[in-house]
């Protein structure tokens, strides 16, 4: 054998290592035996893992789990309604299901610590706040509708029931029944044209804020119904001629100052038939019509005869709405919140509105559905309760204005 061909078995400077033939065979056999033994050991371990001790010899404990029936509710929680005792405490012959405060606390297991070591009172007063804000039925009352050429029109119902009263949102109260130092009504107009802006107003603004819909849009009945279902009062905006008409055009079926009363009433009915459930009307533009008594008076009379209120949006200083309303419930907004659509100016207008409300009457404002406007109103409304300001629906302002104009009979 060439030494160079077997360098791995030839130590440095030495010749190749020769392994006897008998020794080589013995080593091969020993390796095979060791391999077989290792295989048997592995199989034994695997069998033990499957059929024997699954914990591999580690200590283990088995604990049985028994399902138990749920504990019986506390007696006090089952009888809350029956545990309101009289002011003088339990008396002989009283309903045995009634309990005084001491009994309720004892049975419930609750420890109550009172100042000066006083004991439980003889009676319990439980205040249950409203779980949700007041919500209205999104469907109109069929008794308050009549068929018109352009759709269902509002009308007086049985016994003279007015839509103004039937669709009015109840006036709420401050937390704890605190007396408000001022009341404010806000109307957001221009809704129904943009679905996104309308849905944003419905979901973001407090429920007492009234929402006014223009008679344009493809899904007005659904949007108006959703607003009512979320607790908002709704109004219908009527497109009326502004001074710069037709450069500023409110849209189709605009009421014009030069039109005959019958023509304007026909256009008014078209707008009225677009959806239902509103408490009243509000102008959409219309500075020229609202300043023209001849054109305005028939419209206000028609609204009043149908049981609706009318709100002047406050955008024109020349408006005659409240002056010629007569028996029709009518009011004028004190200011337009976003006449200057900037956050700081809207905040100033809201502060001014609180000052007006301190006079004792309902302060009323209108605004458009701009994102900045809705954002500022939503933020402002969060601190009203702390300032004892009550937000009310516009129907309350219309009713108050009507009562203030009426002369008591002698």
C-alpha cells in the first residue's frame, strides 16, 4: 500500500496502521449488536410512552372535577321591588314580603358604614335612571296623514291632535333632577342631501338636537325615520326665494314672492310629501319671501291649519315670520351658530347662546351640517350638565313662543 494514499491512518512520521483481519470482523459485529440493542431500547421507551406511564416517571396527581349547580341568587336581589318600605318602617299587618333597609342590608351581606354611627333609615328610595335616551317611533301616525298629489301630507288628528305635539320629543331633565339655569334648542339644517353628513349628524349629535331635512335626496324617508328612531325631532325645510335669486337657487319647487298663493301652496305640498314625521317647517334660504307679508301669510296659515310649527332660521334680519304667524306656533332663532364656520367663532356663538338662555326663555339657534359645526356642538354638549344647562327639542321653543304671544281671556 502506498503510504501517501492512506494519510489518515498513518501518524506523522510513521507507517500505516495495520488492523488484523480477525480484529476488524469482531469490531463490525460489535457495532451491529449495539445498534440492535439501541433500537430495542427505543421501541421499549415508545411503548411505555403510549401504553404505560404518560408522565415519563414524573410525579403526578389526579383530581376529579365535579360540575356544581350555580349558587342560588341572594334573596335581596330577588326581592328588590318588594323591599321598599314605608317612611315609618314596617308595621303590624304589613305585607311580609316588604323589608326595611336594615333587613335588606342584613340579607344581602353588604356592610354599610355611615357617619356618626347612624343606623339604616326606615325607608329606601331607589332612583332608576333611563337606560337609553327617549326614542320615537320612526313611522308616522296614519291618523295624522292625508293623501296628496305629491305624497302623504300632515294634518290634524282626532280631537285636534297636532303633529307638533304627536311627534315632539319629551323634554328631559338634568341628572338628579337639578333645576336648570337655562334651556337651549339647536336645529341642524341642510340634511338629507348628503347621506354621509346626515348619518354623521344622527349618530354624533345629542338626541335633543333637532334635525331639519331639505326636501331633496333619494332616501329621505329612511334617513328621517332613522333620525327619529335615534331620538331626534325632525323638521322639514322649505326652499324659498332669496334676494339674489336665481343666482342663489334653493332648488326645484322654490316658493317665490311674486307667485300666486295657490302656486306657492302647491309647491309647499310637494315638499311636505317628501317624508313624514316632522314637527314643523323651517325656511331654506328665503330672505325675500320671509320679508314679504303677502307671500308669507298664506304659507304660515297653511302650516298652522295642519298642526305644524314654523321656525325662522334667524339668517335674515328682515324676516316677518313671528310678526304675521297669528295662531300658528312660530319662533325665530336667536342666532346662526356657524355664520362664520370656524371653530373659535362657533364656540363664541355657543357661549352667547348660554347667556341668552339665562334670561329664562328657551334660547334657540340654527346651524348647518358642517363637520366643524357638529364637532364643536358635540364637544360643547358634554359639559352642559355641569353648568346646569338643559338641551331641549325645538318643539319646546315653538310651544313656549306660542304661549307667550297668546293674550289671556278675560
